[in-house]
C-alpha cells in the first residue's frame, strides 16, 4: 500500500539535507504508523469504499489529476471521499499524512558532495539569508518558467516568496506549489484563469480542492448579472443552469516542503528552521516537479 521512493535506496539518499536516521524517521517510521492508523480507521468506518480502495490494484478514475503513482492515487481517492464527512477525519488525516510526505520527499535530490548539515545557533537568526545558490537551482523547461513568470513575475520573485511562505509557518505544515486548473467541457475557455500558486497548509491539510463548484460562464457572467440586476430580476435556478455550466476547480500539487519541527529539529536544532527550509528548496528536483504539470 505504501508508495516507494527509489531515490532513498541510492547511496547518496538525500545527502546534505537529512541525516540517514532523520530520513528513516520521517519516511519509513512515520508512513508505517500512518498506514496502520489508516487501515484501522478504514475498517472502523461505515464506508466500505475505503477498505476496497486500499486493497485495490487498479488506478482510481475519480480524480481530476494523477500523481503518476498508483499507491498515492488510491490515497488521494480515499482523501477525496473522506473530505466530505467529518466523521471520517481519522481516515482523511492518515491518508493525507502519507500523501504530503510523498510529495515532499519524492521531489528532492541530494545536495552537492561535501554538503554538511550543521546545528544552527540563535546567532544564525541574525544572519542575512543568501539565496544565490537556491536561485541557480532552476528548471530548464521553458513552458514551466513561462508559467512561473506569468504567476509570480520572475523566477527570483517566486523563490523568495516560496521560501518566505515556508518560513512563516508556525508549528506543523507544508508550503506548496500547486497548479490551479479547471475541469470543464470547454477547457480552452478557462486557460486564462489557470495559474500556479503558493499555498500553505497546516497539520495534515491538503492543497487539493476536489469539490469546489462554481458558476463557470466566465465570459458573460458579469454581463448577465449586470443586466438582471438593473432589471430588478433574479434568475431562477432553471434559467441559471441554462445560462451557465458547473465546473470543478482543482489544485494539482507539484511540490510541497514540510516545515514541521520533526523534519528539522534532529539535524538543525531549535534555531535551524530557516536554514533547513533554504536547504530543502535548494534540494528540489525541478525535473520531477515539471513532470507533474499536465
């Protein structure tokens, strides 16, 4: 049931970002625990679909996007169902814990040979951060860079905002780069409103938006509203349905950076969150991130 992370089997693993013992704790140990909690919560639930999905070997068809990992897609499907029922919060939380860790750790590469992990002192909080090496870790995909520029202004502005967002999290959470897309029969009509975005989530929250339904006739909705408002009329449900269609808005996670203390305390110390975040962003493998943008 648990997804595999091939890079963790390599000799370098995630050199320069995590020590081997920390990496084992935040992936092997943590996901095993969450998997056990998920199985127990699924069996205790009245919804038989959870257990069926966990035991399935097929890829779910109820998702607006695919992670390209069948095990994660099954967990995303479970999370989608559990999100509609607060009684199934343990299912939702356990599934998302594994999903979030996967999107973070599977997106990383080892830092340069000789990179050391040092415990930070309180004096490090007074140092001026230097993002020059982080900015150099830039993807070569021109379409992706164009989307970054469209959404954030420039690659440098994106890097600064992404790091600042991660450092702003207090407690347990993730900072995400997501692709906000639209599912519609007339998808081309909504290309102009699709964007990349930075999102912070807390605890075992998820950036995915499965159930957001909105009036989608973006081209003439404002005109219709103005005309009807001036006439003093209110559209009936039937008329509104005739004039517009429902579409689903979703956020496809491209990469998440974990900022919970369990990820940095062992290696970086109590004052090491900022340095850890900088190292984590420096270690992102943007080729993997770009491959998720579909």
